[in-house]
């Protein structure tokens, strides 16, 4: 659901920055702790705190730092306190490699990736046998040889063929959609793959295709022509695998042209800042999906995370984590789990072995599925699940209390040659 889809749109940001200049080293911050027991374990998180990706990742450190602080408050891990190191890849292909090497030079026990560019530096921890946890959204290396040191804490692993999933098409059809218009950035293979896969999923559910436009200019907010074409084609179901500014411009243009959308799905935008933005009125009635249990459906997992974010990241009342903060929290959580399982004096090899034998992980309930890392490498989960929320005046309202799931269609792929 959202993990698979939102990340595809994010690659547009990365490709747009392919020519960015880079400095000799990426900025970093360190949260130091002292240990009454063994030597502290250092865990580095790498994310796009600056550069084009900052719109999605600038606040990622809050989730990582809060999870580290919570563990230290509980006594650390097997007699060791944790030391969190936050590194900025600047949304730059050269700087991410520098950030990874910086992390390794500080003798970290593991690396957490909340970076849409991590594939540019993945070879270095692999060569040194250092465990990596985090979000799979940057690329297929999370499910490709030789990267068995990498563990996606959001999805488990990834099928490099990116097969078509029934989930989103079935949801849009169930909401009354009959003819779909789907959009992706021309500069981004992953964004166009997202748009293409949604069309195939919708067709499988019995819908018809009005428009498949995978040539949208990156960052475009001129959606006048797409809205007019959508009206001519009779589209009443819409998917926009774009960044927020393009997505929100599309829904505004559709409204201005009198297009009556029965269902419009965004894979990005489920975050508190959108509620207070100038776009909130335009997206009323639109749907947003998330793979992580939303705080609007509280349980033990969200209450634990909320308490830590309130205490250590100083969240205000009613604030909930965005995509990058969920990712960084879960990345830290899975790394901590690996250290715990590796024993009193954990090693890189011990953590990798422990995580590869971990048969049941769901982020304490934040994930809608249970991941078996002993079998998942190179595959998608048997079911891909997530929650849909609708924009209403009061905020984001869940469509249902239970996640909505879909399955991969055998023999299909959304990788376009």
C-alpha cells in the first residue's frame, strides 16, 4: 500500500537532484549518552534532512531519536546504552556515499536508512558486513543479492520485479470508481511505475482506463490540461503518484473544472502539516493511504510511540508522525531488536544472523502484517496491507478500523523496459 506507492513518487525528487553539487562531508548531529555498564552501541541514521528531499524527510530524526531515548530510559540493551548519530545525505548521490562512509568510520553497530538515496551507498556496509535496517523505498537492493545484511523494517523485503498488487485497484473500485486517470512523473521510473501499476490493478478490479499519463514534468503545479482531459475522458477515479505540490494542484484543477471524482487517492500527504495548509480545503473528500497504523486508531503501539514523541521530540497535542518519522522509528526499533537478540556483546555478524532468523516482527503493532525475515528476502509479503484515511474538516478520518489488503498478481511486473 502506502510504503510501496509513496516511495515511488519520492524517486522523482532524487532524480531531479542527480546534478546537485556536494560538499566533502555530510552534516551530522550526535546524541551522546554515558553508560554505567558496557561500552555504548552507536547507531547511525541517514536521511535527506536538506536538499530536494527535505520536504519529506527534514523531520525524520524525531522518530529515530525518540526510539533511542526510549530504549535508554528502559536501561539500554543488554547492559549497553545506545548512542544515536544522525547524518544528512543532502538528497545528493555523492553525499549519501560520504554519509555512509562517515557512519562506518565511527564504528557503528548498525545503520538505519530513512534515505531515498541509500542505494548509492549500500555497497559500503555490505562490504564490511554491517547490518542495515530502515525503509525499502529507495530501490530494489533490499531484496537483491548480495545485500542480505539489509532488513526492511517497513516491508520486510522487496520483489525487484515490483508485481502488480490488487489492493489499490480494488479499493478504488469499491469506492465507486469506474474510469481511472493515473499520473506519474516522466523523469522518474518509480513514479511512472506507480501510476502504471495502479492502472493495471484497477483494470483487474473491473475498471476502465481513461488516462495513463507518465510524462508529468517534475514538480509541475500546472494541472489545467490534465484536468480538462480527465473531464473529456469521463474519469471519476484518480491516482496521483506525484509529490504533494503536484497532487494538490491536480485536485484543485479538477474542482475548478467541475470534475466529480468519486475516489481520488494520494500516496503522500498523510501528515499533520497538511491539515493546516492552504491545500486542505481543496483535498476535502480525497483519500490518503498509509502502511503504518494511524494515530487516529490508537492502540498500544501508537500510544507507546506517541508517549515517546511527546516526551523526547516535544510533539504537541494532536500531532502525529509523518512518513519519515514512522520510518526512522521502525528502523531504530528493528535494529534494537537485532542487538537484543545478538546477546550481551553484540557483533555485526551476530545482529545480521539474529535478524535473518527473526520470524515474527510487526513493529509492536505499528505494521499491519507480521514479517518473517527468514523467508522474505527477495519477495514481497504474501499480503500488502494499509489504512486509508479521508480528508474531512475535522482532520484525517480512517475509512475502516482494520487495514485493507491486496495480493500480488503472479507473473506481472510494473517495471517498464
